C-alpha cells in the first residue's frame, strides 16, 4: 500500500463516519437478520491435507549434509488488489453509484469501494497463483524462501471502526495456501520466521436491511513478511521488527510501517543470518504533467533511513559470533524508472563498501534484471524492485535467475495474468574457502 493512498483512504473514512448517523444509518447489522451477499472466500486449494507438519519444526530430521552451495529465493507475493484505486477521486459511477456527489447516500461511497477492493483480493485466485509460485520452488529447490506482502484477509459482522482491528474470521490466509501448495507438490518447508508489518480494518458495505439501514461489516487486511526453509535445516534466533522511520500522515491517522524478519540458518558447519525485508517505495507516483513531463512524488529519504537502520542490525566483525555471515533479500523498492535516479537510495546503502554486501544479479549479469511490473500478458518489467545481497567475503554468486514471468507461469485472474506482478529471484551461492575471520560481513572491506 502506498502511503499517499492510505492517507487519502483514512481521511475519507473519518470525514464520512460522522455523517452516517445524520442519514439515519446504523453501522452494525443485527446478527439475527439475514445478511445479503457478503465477502466470499475462494475455493479450497486442490489439496485439503493439513500442512501443520510444515509449519512446525520437524522432529527427528537430520541436518542436511554439508554443502558448499546455498540456494535462496525471494518472492513478492502481492495480496491481490491495488489500494491505489481508492485514491481515484472519480470512480466509475456505474460500479459505484453512491459515489455520485448528488447521491443522498454519498456516505456509502467509500464503504462500497472497500467491499469491492476486498472482494478483488479474494477473486485474485491466490490458490492458483500459489501453485505457479510453488512450481518454481519445485524446479529450483531453494534452501530458503523469503516472501513479502503475504496477505491475511479476515472479516467480522458489524463495524466498530475506527477501533483497533479485531476481525478474526479468516477469509483467505495466503501463507496457509502457499504451504498447502507446497505440501501438494510433496515439498517440505517450515515457516521459521514471520512478522506483521501492516494491519488495517475498514467498514465495507455488504447490503441493506432497509433503504436507509446499510449493513456495514469490517474487513481486515494483515500484511506479513515470511521466511521458510527446507524442513530439517537447523535454525535459531527468529526475529522481526518494524523500522523506526515510517510514513505518518499525523494524528489521528495510523502510520504506514515497513519491517523485516530474520533468522539464523545453519548450512554446513556455520550459521548464516537471513534478513528478509520490504522497504518503503522510493517512487510513489510519476504522473504526466500538462507539459508532458513526469512530476514525481518520492520517498527516497524515508527509504534511505530504513535501509540505514537495516544495516545497523547486521552482524559485523565486532560482534561476538565469529562464524556469522548475513544475506539480505526482499523487495527493496530501490529501482529507478522514468529516468528518475536519486543518490542515497537503499541500493547504495546496502551495497556500500562498509557492508560487504554485493548485488547478486550484477555479479553475474550485465542485463538490467528488472522485476516489476507485469500485470497483463505482454507486459515487460521496466525496473528493479527485488534483490538478493550476499556478503562478498563469504559467498561467490554462481547463478541467478528470474522466475514467474514465463509462458508456463501464466494464470488468468481478474487483476493479473501471472503469479505476482513482481518477478521472483533465485540465486545459487557458493561458500568461499576463507579463514574463520573472513566469513563475516566486514565494515570497511
């Protein structure tokens, strides 16, 4: 969710909330009354087998044999809808008649759009998209999978907005669907670290009890970052956090946080720290001005601060564990587009000489490696959002591939024709034979 969208959305809700009573509307449906058509859950995945075995640490499994290679994968999942649609001040009135300024029930404009957005999340057919993502897992067999923007959609009868999110009835849990898809392919992975970055709940229009009594039920969206590993790989120290600097529209509006999740993974004889993150987009929007030139709104200052905080969390030589190296991966959102290049973005912070990290794609390819954005068949990615940064002192990059944009990946949904609108990346890294001291990320290296 873009920060400007969130601000527009919440401002609009607060302005309309007070006017429900003036129109004689209730904000909570009577539970005894039959509710009209409401948010529908998707069809169950092809497998109905429980995936609990892959969500808990497997007991009795031996650590994989020592190997000089490590394969890691990062994939931006996409929760299934574009909340930027809510920022459009002129929605199509054939779809949203309440949004006509002269409509006496104009207060229901935004709740009707919220209902449509949440139904779009469900209609994005994540079970089918997850199956395609897992096909690439089966092909490349990564030891570690880092997922960003993993959605959890929930609902509750009635609305207590703007109270803190409280809906608990699950409509779709993208993490559970992804795990079920892995299980259906006979792939055994374990969720070892996850963290919530955003958690929003808004009133949605789901029908009427009477012409002046709408049914408003709260729909909730929770967004998470997740790390999975092949079952049997030893892990320790799972953790997650929210960056100190975050977009804020000011009181009474909630912040738009970004965050990270991390875990130590034992490959061979040593542990490697894995940091999975999604940073604030550097470019918010670049609409064309009246003169034909793009006028861009940027958040590179905020992105820079988040990346700097991330670097401060990485283990270096002055820490206690002499065997620790660190890999950073995820949706860094540092790519330039429309010719807009800003000094001091997250890419420069993470690949600064002092971090010891390198861009895995640039290590093996002179191609741009663009990962975003592909919604429709025929779209071509025009900039990079997604990265894998290993430490040069510990690993040599032997292979990097982009996944999720081939003919075999296509899946038709109302919103897009691919598993996600951002390509995934899979990198194969080879351990370097260095001294114990050389195995760490090193400042000034």
